[in-house]
């Protein structure tokens, strides 16, 4: 039945049309009865609107009866009322269709029968209502132009309708203007002025014919005109037409003394920069204020934002306070909100705002009303609840503003605001926590101003109220700022005993200590934090990170090497207990941590080596090798393990005051491990063969020394034999091995001699032999052979070998002082044998000395005397043989 049917009068007889009209009226009356019986909170349903729609469609189908013109108008009335029903339940499209049908029935028939009939007063009133009703529906559907046209047509009917209906049209213009004013676009806001001015004109015209009005109608029109003027003033202000707004204000003052009049004047004058007039209007407003606290507060807000009239705001506020009282409309809270809502960093009038806010907040009358009187009221008393709500709101305002000033580093102002906020703390269980919190923040402010004594006093009060870890942490900060390291360390220990202790507080303490460059306190914080990991406590920061940072601090603070070593040992211990992934972590982060620990322990080993602290050096290299071992087996990591193990053994063998047996055992273990690592390296890396030579050299050198300490001379000789066939082994290496064998507590002459002999062989086989080294080796070997057996043939062989070396050498290639030593020692041996009457041996050594003398030109002057001595020896030998 939603579709409208075109009346087809030719299809029905007159009697049928009358029956249709009667049925339609019955349906209509039925719907009216249902509506009349609805309860007060019930609304018109869609089914009732459909019932009315059926009645209308039935009339339209039946067509006119009797006087056609009046019948069609009657049908149109039905459609109009049905459209109003659809409008009330917000079915605007269906309402619009009904209104269009009503228009068609009224005005098309009017055109056909204009010469035969004239509209009655009732019909004109219906047309006026139809224009207004259709305009409302069209407006809801967005047809503003059509709605405006319909209102214009309704306005054209004003001279022919009762004057008491003028207010309806003016009200509709006002409502359309207000709806446009609420939109965001400037075009709609500008258009709203036109609608409200039209409504104002209608009211003014109607009031000019006031003799036709009853007193009640006249009063209603005057009130409507005032409403329109107030909304028009608001519209002019929104459209920034401030002068026009002031004209509205003047018009309003001629008819009423409404509180909004001065408010509109304040807004317009403030925008025009007429501050003195703003001040006068403000006092006019507060002087005549009745019940509109919100209007007065808004006016104060405008003066605060637009004018530099804080003294006027202060006076106006206290007038309002005297008039309304502190708890009326939460006046103090609202004004404080206006004063404190600006960001202090961006507001140039911040200081003036805060000063006024503090003066208001600390006003005794407000404190008495808002805070003190709460205690005298019942818990469920509404006045208590209102006052308590305002108290909490003011506390929050002052606290928030204090926080913003703290962030802006305006600490003195922040202190005053926090102290004022404490005046509004609700005195209950939660209030004591807020008081302690406020005291802690005050402590921070005093610390920022370097007022450490005052900060200490404040935090002591806070701790008495709420002995929490936050108070202890602030005491720690004071200790750090005042360089009282001992006190700061005590506060770190106190943290652990707090009931609300969380490990992250130790992390924060460490950061604070590092910022203050107080390494001792930072170390204490991390040490305590490290002790928590073994207690199965849930920790946010990983243990490996805490330990790394602690070691870094110890190194940075130049702590005793033993402390650093202890923490590296602890890290190694935790690695063995937890495993790689649980300690270092997984993926690339775990690998980075392992590399850091291995590299850091390596660097510490090098530092110990520079300081000749060989025991610590050995331990650091051993730890470093353990960390390198857990890394993925790449050529780089395996080489690092291998090198660390070699250096570890080298440092161990250099260490003094250790058990020799234990050293031998440990060193042997590490060297065996080193050889295993080398096998892995060669297996996975072709370049391993490139490093095999150098590795083999160092390994054999260490094994040689280790076997020497174990007094295994045979093993040392085997190592020497292996080294002689090893590429890269130089004479210098053999020389060192010889020195090592000859200088230990129980020298091995055989091993030393073998080493020096190999060194001599390599040196002489070089293309450009260094005869200084050769001479030194000859002397060393002679001394060793002499120590083993002075009369043995080995000594003589060495002198003869030296003679062979000297043969064919140019002058000065062999060091002359060494050659002179050879001549002198050989001659002295001959002299010794001569005294012992061992003529044969004396003759041999004299011959050796004379042969060596050929290579020492500087000693040739001694040849005659030496030959004379040889002759005498031969004579004595001959005479002795004859005597025998």
C-alpha cells in the first residue's frame, strides 16, 4: 500500500465513492483511537502510519464526492497528516511522497477550479501548515533550497492567517538557522544568518501590529525575538562578524537583561581588542549573574585567553565566589581548569596564569568549603560527594600542571603547584599514598634545583608515610648527586629488602650511577642484580647482559685484575651450568655475546702479559679459549681457540711459584687439546696447511720446554730431530731451545749441545751467514763441552771445528775478539797441561793455538814467544823421554 494511486473517478459510481470515503474515515478514526490510547512514553509505530497511509490511498482512489474542490482539499489534509506521522518516526522519504501528493491534490485542482471557488480560512491555515511540514521533511532530506522556497510561500500567507501563527514560521526559520550554524563549513554558517534574520523580521513585523495580539501572544513573540537575537549574535560571532554581533547585543539590551547579553558582548569586544570595554562587561555580567555559573566561567575563560586582564579575572572570580559559594557548579575547579590548561612551554602568560591559579587554590574560604567541611558530612551525603569530587579534580589539575612545568624545567613553579595540590588530597588510605607520591615528586624538583638538603628532608617524610622502594631509589639519587658513594651503596642494599622490590630498580640504579660517573655504585647495583639469577627469579634483563655490563664497568673503573678475573670465571661457570643457548642466547645475538666474552678475556690476558702477571694471563687465555670453543666451528673461531691455547700454555710455563707437576699436567692437557683443534681446522679449511708451519713451530717449542721441565732429555732430543726436518724452523729457534736446556735448574748439556749444534749447522748453511752468531755458538758449545768433560775429545773437536770455520774467511768476518778468545783459551789449556807435565796434550793445544793465531793478525806479535815456548816444550818432552 506504499504506492499512491491516481484517483480514477470515472470507474466508480457516486454511491461506491461514498462507501469508500466511509471506510477510509473508519480506518483513520481507528488509528486516531489507537494513538489516543498510547501510554505517555510510547511513540507512534510504523504500523499505525501504514494504517493512515491505507486510508489516504483509499480516498485518493475513490476520488471526490460532492464539491470536488473541497473534497480534494480534504484528501490533501489526510495526506498531509499522514506525512507528519511518517516524519515523526523519521521515515522522511515516505513523508515527502505524502506531502507531494497533498500539494498535487490542492494546487492542481485549484488551478482547474480557480474561477468557481475561493479558499476558506481553514484551507489557508492548512496550506500554511502544509508548507511548514513539507519544508521540515525536505530539510531533513537535504533539500535546503526547496525548504527555503516553501518557507517563503508560507511567509506569503502571513497577511491572511491569524497573527498568532507568525511565531510558528519565525521559530522554523530559527531552527533551520541553528542547524546550519552547527555545521563545520563556513558557507552553511554564513547562510544560517540569513534564516535567523528572516525569523527576526517576521517577529518584528508581527510585533508592529501588537494591537491584534493578546498579551500572552505578545509575550511569546517578544521571547522568541530575544531567542532569535541571541542565536543571531552567536551566529555573527561564529562568522567573525563582531560588529554585527554588538548590534544584536544592543538590540537585546533594549528588551531584556539576560546574562548571555554581556557574554556575547565580551566575546565580540575581546576579538576586537577593546579590552577596557571587556573588563566593564565582565563586571556587568558577574554583578547581574543569577544562576548561570557556566556562562560566567566561559566569560572568564575568554578574558583569560584573549585579554591580559588577570587582575580583572581575579576580582570577578572572587565576586562570583562570594555570590555562588565554592561548591556551586564547581566554580573554583572550572576556573582553575581554564587557568592551568595551557602548555607552559608555549604560553607567554604562563607565570600570571599560575600565580592566579595558586592564589585561588590556596584561598582559605575554598579550602574550608572544599576540604574541611567534607569531614563533617555523612559519607553518603550528596554535598559531600560533590565537594569530594571537586577536591579530587582540583588536586588532579594542580598535579598535572606541576608535571607539565616539571617537564618544561620550570622547577620552582612546579614545586609551588605540587605543594598546592597536596592541600586537596583526600585524607584516606589512598590519600596517604598520594601524599607520599607528591613528596617524592617534590624531592625530584629540589634535586633538579640542587637543593639536596631540602630534597633529603622531603624524601624522609615520604618514606615515613610510604616506605617503598621508590623513596629508597630517590635517596640513592641524592647520594649519587652529592658524591656520597658509601651512602648510595647502602641504599642499593636496602632496595633488596623492600617488599615491592623489582630487579629492574637495580638496573635503573646502575644507569643513574653511570650517568653520575660513580662506577663503584654501578658495580654494586649490578653485582646485587647478578646474585638474583641463581634464585629462579623472573628477570627482564638477561644474565649475560648484566654480567657483560658489570665486567665493562670493572674494566672501566680500573678494578683489581683479580676481581675482573673472578667475574670471567663466573661467566665460564654459568656457561658450563646453563649451556650455550640458555646463557648466551640463540641466533646472531648469542653469537655476538660469545664473541664479546672471548675477545674481552683475550684482551685482559694481553694486558696481564704486558704487566708480566703470567698466572692471570694464563687463566684469561684459558677462559678465552673456552668461550671461543662454543662458537660455531669456523676456520676463524678454530684458529682463535688454537692460538689462545698456545698462549695459555706459554703463560703457564712462564709462571713462577707454582707446582711443577701440576704445571706439566695442565700444559700437557692444553697442548693435546690444541692438537685436536688443529686437526679439525685442517679438515674443514684448505688454508689450514698454510698455518701448519707456524703452529707446528710454536707447538714443538712449547713441547720442548715442557719435556725439559719433566726432565725427559730423550724426548727433547726427539723433538729436536723433528724440528730439524720441519720447514720454517730457524737457527734462532734452535738457539732458544739450547738456551732453555742450558739455563734450567738442572741443565741438560747433551740436549743443549744438540740444539746449539743444529743452530750452528743452520747458520753456516745460510747464504750470508752471521758469524757473530757463529762465534757465540762456538763459545757456548765449548763452555758446555768443558762443563761436561774438560779433558774430553769433544772440546778439542770444537776448537778444530772453529779452525775449519776460520779457514777461507776474509779478514774481520769472524769477530776478532772471539778469535782472540779461542787463541787465548787454547794456549791456556796448553799451559795447564804443561804444568801437569802432560807434554803430548800440551803440544796438541799449542798447535791448535798457533793454527788459530793465523786468523788473528792483531796477535801475530806473540808468535815468536809462542814458538819459543813450543820449542822448550819439545825439548822438555825429549829430555823426559831420554830419562825414561
